[in-house]
């Protein structure tokens, strides 16, 4: 099973997007965004929706992979 961190990493590699851009889309700092991806901080439903929108994914796909 893929992790949210892996999905984001793949997305960044394919689209050549910066992780900071996704953190901005979620509305948090890069440090907080990394913590959310690792499961060290909670990924809220609002965070998941914003991340899904930024990545062109469904909220279900993001929530399913969230730690």
C-alpha cells in the first residue's frame, strides 16, 4: 500500500512542483506539512480537501492514505 508521503513525492517528481507549493495550498508551513505527511501532526479534512484539490486527486484518495 502506498503512503500519503509516497503519493506526494511521486506527484512532486512527475509535475516538478515544489513541496512548498503544496504546503501553501494546504495553508501551512513546510515544516507542518511534512509533519502531517509523516503522521506526526493531524491531517484535517480541510487539509485533505485542499491537498486533493492541489494535486487533482479526490479527497477519498488522500484520506485513505493519511497516516
